[in-house]
């Protein structure tokens, strides 16, 4: 009996020291390394999703409209003390009234949203909402829940194929976040808009105008991905009372001129107007 116990003990001891020796031969990966690996995978994932979107929709390189969108981005980021450069905006030709966040702080804005908006402040409200999703890490949480972590790594490695990449892009552009995440993004938007001296009422107006549509056209993608718009419009009005701000315009030109920039060709566009930008405001020169 004693011999059997000694034999078992020897086996356990040899196994323990064997495992210890093998582990000592493996290069240790610290938390920072894991984070860097995850960040690189997120960057690659975003690139693949963007390629999938631009394969069917043209990305617009319109300097005038991009200057307006950048001005809005800068206004919000400076108010929240965020790194403006890390947020990359992509303007995509589509009649869909939509904007959505991608991994690695990319934001896609459809031209349909700019056509539907009444002013730059409504666009700022939508952008602030999407930046809220980025800052709260809702995008990756949504993808992990909907797609799965293993599949996301396969997509980032380029092994998943076009069909899965397209489905991942569809999840981000046309399926809703959960209610908790939407409330958090709304609250972030109200706070950041107020800090930037942009009246959050404009975001409420945008929500309410969409919600009034009894028969929602297919292109109103933002309604399907952001449900309960009437209730959220009312909640924004309540939340904005918690902040003190003075409304300052984002751009010094009619919004219809910005919309004209989208429809004008590149050559015709040059004859319309010249845009100059200071720290917070877009100005124009004939």
C-alpha cells in the first residue's frame, strides 16, 4: 500500500515539474500585448468591413462636405476632450438615411442622412450619438454578441470569406443595439452637444420627425436600427434641461448649400463657394 502511495506521489511530482518546465519555455504575453493584439485585430476587422461596404456603395471624396463633417467632429471631440484624429469619417453614396459606427473608431455616414437633415446641428446630434457608441465600446460588444469572437478573429485574419464579411457589415448598418446601449449613446450625445454649445433639441427634432412616419420607407434605416424614436426624442428634451449651454452655429452658410455640394460634380463644385475652417466654425467666401 505504501509503495503504491509513493508511486502515485512520484507521478504527481514528475507531472507538476514537467508542466512547470514547459510553461517556463513559453514566452509570457502580458496584458499590454493582449490589448495590442486585440487592437490590431479590430483595425483589420474595420478595414474588411469598409471594403465590403464600398464594394457596393461609392465612398465620396468631396472636400467641401468633408470639411463640414470634420468641423462637426472637431466641435464634439474638443468638448469631450477626445482625440479628434482617431475618429475617421467615411461619406458613402446611398439614399438610406443612416449613419453607423464601425470598429476602430470609423464612422460611415450615408449621403441620404445629409439630404434628410434640416441643418448641421441635426447631423451633429447623429454623429454625437455614434461617437457615444464608439466611446462606450458598444460596437465590439454588439459584434461579439451577434457574430461571435471566434468568427471575428477569422474575419480579421481574412479567412472568413465575403459572405460572412457582408453579413457583419449588415449587422452594423441595419440591426439595432440593445436598449441599454441606445440610452447610453443618447445620454452621451446630449452631454457632448451641450458641452459643445449645440442645442440637443436638434437631435430630438430629428428623432421625432423620423418617428412621425406612419409608413416607414425602406431607406429610413436609422428608424429600424434605433427603435422607440418618439420616446427617445422626449427623453432627450428631459435630459437637456440638466445642462447649461449657449447655442452657437456650426457653419456660417445655409444647409441647402452643403446639400448642393453633394449633387454638384467636382468641376462645378469648385465654382460654387470656398470653405475655410477655424477651430470651431465653417465659414464661406464667394
